[in-house]
């Protein structure tokens, strides 16, 4: 028996297939694009082909993310907070505090010993510090978004981007470029600003996070510069799974298994 989790976010559509032993058989990430139904079909085809099975072999599907109601033949739709908590607990069992930064929002999630969500804080009112924000900054710097992870190498200044509004921050970056500020110092400043905002969000649910096992999921977790900046500000290591962008889809697949077994 196989179980499928699909996470439809603003920037990417992710899918994971697990077997009855909760082993990950296949995972895929594709751009969401303007037509999320097509992205859902594409990512589903990708993981089925990679796993070497057909859709009829899938015993249960759970969807999550902004487009979760667009998935057909699902057992149900579950919030991203629950799915990311379930997924990270399977990958990094000791996680107490989870940072999830996606395409257009960021969340801090406090977990109990059983992996259940105790509390959470969410910023979904603006794109500050999210994937969209970083895309805009990459455009302003005229660099590839994937290259930003290491562009702060060698920077040691205290520059901080004062505005986290995407439009104003982009203008600030353009001004810094015009003043011949080194790119690595600008990127370090961006990372420090994102870290400051993220840690403030964390402290709304965990006023003293020092000593907690902190993990990070979502596409921005692939940006090692941001992860380092958050760790520096916390004074502790931030753990990142090998595939941070599919944590929510994994959690959805695990919940699909649980719900499917409950139907018998």
C-alpha cells in the first residue's frame, strides 16, 4: 500500500509517496505556476513514475498548502502547520521549534514531545523575508536566486536592510548598489534582516528558545546564508533536513497513511 501527500504552495507544488512502512519512495518539486491543477497533475505523474507505481496503487491522498482544495480523490485537506509539524518530527524527531518559510508566508511552530502542535505564530500579511522577498532581492542584485545562499561569503559588516517591505527593501538595495556597497555585504544585511524578523516571530511562542532543538522547513531553508544568520542570532544550530521543501508533503503522506488505516 502506498500513500501520497501533495503540498500546493504559492511558488512550488511538492509531492511525496511513502509505503506502508513510512519509507519515502519518491519526492518531487515543480513550480506552481498560474494553473495549479496542471502543477498538481505534473507533480503527481513525477512521483508515480519515480516510484514505479500507478495511481490505482495509492491507498490514500492528503493535500495541504494554499491550493489543497484543488486536489481530486483526496481523503482530506490538512493545514500546512499540521503537515510540516508531522513531517519534521519524522525527519528530525527531537525538534521542539520549527521555522517554516515558504513562498509568501513564514511560520514558527512549537511542538510537544509527541510531535503535536502546541502553539504557532504566522506572518501571512506581507511577503517580508519569504521566497517572494528573496526573489525580488535577487532581481535587484541581478543574481540567480540559487546563488544567494553563498553570496554573503567574506562579509563581516553590520549592515542591516532597514525596511522589510519588499518594495522599499528593493529600493534600498538599489541605492546600496549605486553607492558601490559590495554585494556580499548587501546579502549579509538581507540575511540579518530576515533572521531578525524570523527570530521575533519565534519569540512570540517561545520567549527563550535557547537550548531548544530548532529545525527549518520550506524552500527558504535551502538558502544556507539565511539559515546561518538565524543560527547566529539564536546562538544555536538550526537543523535543516535534506529536502526541506517537501517536509509538508511528507507530513501529508504520513497523515494519509493514518487516515487510511482508520477507515478499515
